[in-house]
C-alpha cells in the first residue's frame, strides 16, 4: 500500500510540474527551483519547539492550502496564486514520495507517512 501511495504522490508531483510549465509564466526556470523549496520555511517553527514547528510546517505543506490558492487564483485570474498553489502541491507530493509527511507535534521525525 505504501508504494501505491508513493506512486499516487508521484503522479500529483508530475501533474503539478506539467501545469506549472503550461502556465507559461515569465519566470526563469531557476526561480521555480528556488520557489519549489519555499514551503520548507515552515521548519523554522522547530526553533521554538516541536509543537509550534509541526503547526508551521504543516500549514505550508498542506494540500488544502494549495487547493485554496489554486481556486482563488482561477477565480480572480491571478497566475501567481496558481503558481504558489501548484508549487505547494508539487513540493508536498515530492516530500511524500521521499517518505516525509505532515508532522505530529511530538517530533519532527514522526510524520503522517511513518517515522523518518
């Protein structure tokens, strides 16, 4: 089952990257690479403690946030919101393929897909 879920996440990752490039935004490819890793800024909460860290990390890696950004971007025709939502989708799916998931408040290593 774990491999099926990873394959599903890989599909979401691939679709997100494909849609990013179909938007044809006037952004250099290296900017996409930098922006791809911006959801990891949520790890800064771990400086305070694991509970705060799990909240900040989970907010920036949650697919509901990605969905909301994409929906709002489509409704108001704002491509930058679409890019942000697609990047969160891509990043979160990529993390899950690697075995990282949303975090529990007890430890950074305790994730929704198991222990790191």
